[in-house]
């Protein structure tokens, strides 16, 4: 499944996508993404943690903190729950 987050080429694009999601549907090359900022942040954090080889809660939190430090606006606890849920589904 292709998503706006997976198509982003930089952290700046990820932040822009997440912040846009709070206001409207995000458009990308394969269609549109109507998920919440928390779902998108959770996807980013889990994917980044999985790429690094460390999917423990602390590593996922670190990726969410980085995303927030870069200017993404989302509910941290909800995004963390989303990311951990993704991990637990695997």
C-alpha cells in the first residue's frame, strides 16, 4: 500500500504531510491519504524504527520526538500507540 508518508523524500516533506493532514486530505501521486496526523506520525515512527532494526518502545518514541522536533504537530501519546500497534501486528 502506498501512502503519502512512504512517498516523502525528506523529513521536511513528512512534517508538511503530517501538518496538512490536520486540516485536510493529503494528495500524493497514487491518490489521497485521509488518515489523521497521529496515524501518519505512527507510520513514520514505526517504519523508521523497523529500518534501524530497533522496534522497542524507546526507539519508536525517539523517532516520534525527532519528528516533533522537526515541527510536526500531532498527539504524541496517540501516535505512539499507533506505532506500537503497528509493531504488535507484525
